[in-house]
C-alpha cells in the first residue's frame, strides 16, 4: 500500500511539474506578445505624432492663404475676414418637438392601494 502511495505521489509531482513547465512557457509566450503589442503601439504613436506635425505644417494660415490666391480662378476662395464670423447668440438652434401627451399617467398614491 505504501508503494502505491509513493508511486501516486511521484506521478502527482511529475504531473505538477509538467503543468508548471507548460504554464511557464505559455506565460513567456504571452509576455512576448504583449511586448510586441507595446512596441507596435509605440510605433503607431510615433507615426501619429509625425502625421499631426505634418497636418499642422500643411495647415499654416500663410500657406493656405497663398494656395487660395494661387487657385482663385479655379476655386473662387476668398480670404477670411473678421466680419464673416458671428456670435453665439446669432446661431439659430432647432426648436425641440413638443411632446404629445394624450393619455396622462396617474402617479398619485391613490392608485397604489
């Protein structure tokens, strides 16, 4: 009986070792994957920063003004003037629709009894 207990204990230890070995390699693989994803995120952020800088460079007011002047015949763009801008109180917002309440609901405590 003792021998059987020793054999079962040895098999349990071997099984546990195999499980721990397998989990260790799975964990290492996932950590490598996370590291690759972090590297990709960093590269994407760098690309985004470059694209934002390029966008800011291309949208300089003096450059856009020159482009509007060069392409006036084709586009008919006029320069912006301060009087073209309005105030917030001049904006007309749509009127919200009126709610049709044809069957009111009684919310008094009389109906709760």
